[in-house]
C-alpha cells in the first residue's frame, strides 16, 4: 500500500474527521459494526470468465494506513498487479487489479482499518477460475475434397476462443510443415501443387503453447490443370454468315441459269440431218 504524501494525508485526515463527526452524530451509524459487506468475486465462487479485479466493500470508510489487499495463486505466489487501493469514488471499497488469469484456485488476503472503529479486519477467502474448454473445428475444406489449382479457402468454427486474450491464434500446417498463423476464423492456402495434401489446424496461445484437443486434420486433393484446347477457327460473325449464305444462293442461281443457256445453245448447234 502506498503511503500518502503530507498534503494528501492532511486532506484525507480532514475528510475522515468530517466523516467521523457525521458518524458520531448519527446514533444508528455510530452503533454500526465494522464488517465486510460484499465481495466480488465472492468466497467459494467458481467463475467461467476471468475477473479484471477483486473488490471488497466494508460497512465503514477505510483508512489508507493499515489497509492492504493481495491475491495469490495455488503456489502462494502473489499475482495481482500490486495496485491495492481504496476506491476514490467509494471510500468503503478496497480494490486490487488482476492480470489475465488462467484456470486455478486463488486466495484473496486483506487487512482493513476502518474509520471510527478500533477493530482491524484481517481475513482471506478463495475463489476458483474454471474456464470452458476452447473449441476449434476446421469445417472447410472437408476431408477428401478436391480443388482446382488456385487459392483454397479455409473456414474454422470456434467457441470459447477470444483472440484478444492469451495471444491466441490458429496455426495451419500443410503436409506437416507450418504454413501460417492467423488470428481469426478465415484464411486461404495458395501455391499447393497437384496431388494429395494434409491440412491441419490447431489453437496456440501465449508464446508457443499448442492446445492439443483443438487439432483437426483433413486430406484434400489438388487437380492437375487440363491440357490446353487445340486452336480452333475464330467464330463467324452473324453478318458474315448472312453474306456467305447470300453469296451461295447467287452462285447457285448463276450456275443454274448458265446451265440452261448452255443447253439451249447445244440444241441450236445440232445439224438438220440428225433431227
């Protein structure tokens, strides 16, 4: 607990004198016992979400001198941020900030010196953090799926995974080698050669801790590109097709007329004695 400066001590003392006078002036308040009124987390609580702080509220205003709070893990190591303080907006509340906690059992220890009381409260209690197991499923691609050459979309389904907490991210392996790490549920794989490939996803947190139960493995196939089609004649435009049809009709008509004319000329050239 940080000791107040002289000016802060004088200001605090003045406030405490005023509050003490108010307490003495009120028979009900004067007779109120010095006690712990509420806690958050509460004693024996089992939490599914890590708390950001511990807050204790007492029946009387707290004194800076003689008041302290700390939070310890199961090994007895202090894990709060060492900023135990009286809430400036509520002089009856004692607060300690917490880091992002993992699962386990934690002990809150406190000493509270209360204004207008000769009794100093000192005690401890425990609470438990039991986080739900994270879930990461690789839903696309599915096992045995085939793809044409090109980017392959990756889609994951997650539950109880906060990518902003514990430096969590998804690690993707291709054929046993690390391909990439992502902080989200979407990605794509590119540059895979034709053939069968193993794709594996797994959740990691902190520096390099893999969560084994979140691992998913599938096998996919990348098809070989089809051979290029042989060059073919360019498509004939409709206007060109019409012109060709008209030309063919005219040519046929001219040939027919020419045939008739040649036939008649042949008849005229036959000698009379042959008739």
